[in-house]
C-alpha cells in the first residue's frame, strides 16, 4: 500500500527457475522472456494494475508442480514481493519452447493473482 492508503501499482516482474526461491537463480539466457516480463509490468503499471500491497511479482518456474499450474507462497524475502510458483516440465529451461512457456507462465501468474482485473 502507498502511504496514503492506495494499493501499490505493479513495478517489477522477476523470473527464476529451480525448486525453491531461496536457492533458485534468476532465469538466465532468456533475455526475451525477461524483457517481456518488464514490458508487461510497465504496461500494467500504466493501466493502474495492482497486486495489493505487492509492487513486485516474483515468478519461480519449477518442476515440482504440474506443468501450467500456479501456486502462491508466502516464502520469500521482503513485504513488497509477491511470490508465485508456476509448474514446468523437468527439461525446463532447456525445453525448445521455453520462451513461450515463460510468457504463458507470467500471464497465468498475473491472472491467478488478480482474476478480477
């Protein structure tokens, strides 16, 4: 929330790959997907999109969930980060369609977080 009580607008989407946030590195070698996440955050910010108190969405692509599924977690670090797991196949991030998987995963995480928007 902002100091005057309004919900915070989204400002950042960060991407990770692994099993847990505390040990997962940033998604590397996927510059187009990372840029897509940034552009989506900027677009949503300009449209007044909010995740409530969370201005940052952290998306972890993990093989621990069924591919395509989305799970929220309270794991993580700071109060301004909303953490979401997105299920992927075991061969991710080496899958041939990894860019599409990431782009769909970002959209799925956003839609699951705020289906009303």
